[in-house]
C-alpha cells in the first residue's frame, strides 16, 4: 500500500513538472521579444517629426499638408 502512495505522489509531481514545462515553453515561444517596424530609414536623427516625415518617399504623395496627424 505504501508503494502505491509513493508512486502516485511521484506521478503527480512529474505531471505538474511537465505541465509547468509546457506552459513555460509556450510563454517563451509567444513572447520572443522581436518585432518589426515600418519606420523610414535615416529618420532617427531628424530634429522634428515633420522633418523626418518630409523626406519619407512613401509620404511624398500625401496631398494636403494643412492637416497633420501623428500616431504615437
């Protein structure tokens, strides 16, 4: 009877450890810490946001410059 109790405790501990390992691996896989941005190259040293955006070729056809929007 004592062997069955010891085996059940060891099995329960092993099951908990496997579940924790699975949860840790899942968390590490989802939160790698890498991301990609779509910022224009060479704009990190501009003196203002307007100056940085004026040289961006993707925004050359922006049209009306009286209305400006900034997304932070």
